[in-house]
């Protein structure tokens, strides 16, 4: 499998990008906190005959630092600019958790450039049933401001994986703890506030014309269950698929099954002409 890591220039910065494999293009957007969390899935897709573009968002690893206030639409614009820089007229777009919000924004804002969108455990769409999630997010931001990134990171990861989160993270993705500790300021200073400001409504959904795959863990946290109903209501073309026994981090804990579901979906919605 062909694999290179490059720095791709944007108008006001650059993104660190992995270029993997050959075939129809699939853009995999890095999620929050862990720069390499989506890389194993990107590699699995590339090994199955796709040209995969996996990139790290601003503020992570070798990409540009964040300048000013970040928004989901601005990050969608980064994705579209990256596609243009690589000569991609259209591509499949994949996002997980935080980056699923970016994938939705790309598909809504640039519908002609998105062949399909895959959402893996997307964040809650604001409703009365998800206020607890947003309250927790606000408390984590305050914990970061008053107690520092190490304490806030430990509290967040204990919510997701329990007290032994470091061991679990390293088992599923070696090197991930060091990556989290390095990039925690981006997560708490930019990603979480951006997520608090994000909403996805009927008008945005109406602009999305492409097929949608929603991959959910059957044992995910309660906050994410509401989205399993809300997203298909907004996007009737959504195919909802469950990974049995998986939680929110399904793309790493159940990599093979997640990859199989995504590959099955992509195979049924090919680009008219492979690029």
C-alpha cells in the first residue's frame, strides 16, 4: 500500500496529511483529542482499494496552530480547501464523534463535492435529552481553566473508558496517551467550546443530498443514543448500523467491524468515475 505523509498548504496555514492507497478518494477527518485515532480505519480502507486522505486538524500534531475562534463551518472549509489542493472534485467523507459534525458541515455546505458521508458515533444534536452532555462539556472546560489540562483530561477519559483509561487507550492505539497529553490544550480551548456552539438543524440537513451511513456502538454512552434517532429524522437517507458490544470509541475498539460496514457502504455508492 502506498503511504506518504505530507504537509499541504492552505491559504492561511497548512495541514499534516497521510496519503494512503489508490482508487476512489475517501477523506477521513481527524476527530477530537487524539490525532491518530482515525488512522487505523483510514489504513484499513486504503488496503481495500481506496485512495484515503487522512488529515490532522489545526492545532494537532504537525498541522497549523489555531488562530482566533474556531468553528465547525471553518473546519469544513479547511476540508474542502484540502480536497481542492489535492485535485479532488468529489470524495467520500468520513468523520467520527467530533469530526462527524465537520463531515455533516462539509456535506451541507459543499454538496456537489461529497459522494457519501459516514458518521461514526456523531455528537449529540442539541435537545432536552442531551442537556446533561452539554453541561458536562461546560464543566470540563471550567476544570481545564481552573485545574489544568492533566486533571481535566483524566476526568474526561474516565467518563469514556473508566479509571484504567490509559491502559485501555494504549492497548487499542499505542502512543495515544502521549498524543492526548500533547494536544489537550486544543481539545479544551477550541474543540469543546466549538462543540458547545454547534447545532445541526433542518435547513442544514435539507442541503445534504448524498447517502449517509451512521455507525453506532450498541453499548454507547446514553448521551449519544439520542442522535441515533435525531440524525435519521433529519436525514431520511441515513442507513443506521450497529456494532454489537461497542461503546463510543467503536472505530478503535471494534476496528475490523467498523471498517467492514464502511466498505460495504462505499461499495454500493461508487463515484461515477474513479479519481
